[in-house]
């Protein structure tokens, strides 16, 4: 199975994004401290970042929370 196309976070990506979804408040705090022009773009899911990639439990949590957020965009 090929790896997903992951790009390191950068100011260019921050500027491009309309929405930034993070799992925990500390992720939001880090982004706000490191980058400019993020106010209003970050949505915190309040999901503990304890899962491995492709964990079925994480996928279920994301499927519960993300669609309603994306409907607004």
C-alpha cells in the first residue's frame, strides 16, 4: 500500500488552507505559536492523539466528526 502524500507544515500551506483540522488542543497551540495568519482556520476535534496510522478506531472517530465540519466549507 503506498504511503499518503504527506507534506511538512509550512506557512505556504497555512496560507493556502481554508480549514486546518487537528486532533488535540496542543496541536492548535503549536500551529498558532509557529505560524502566522491561522486565526479562524483551526478546528480541534478533541480526539486523543494516541492512535497509529490507519487504526480502525481512529477512522471511526474521524468519520463521526469530520463530515459535519466539512459541510460548512
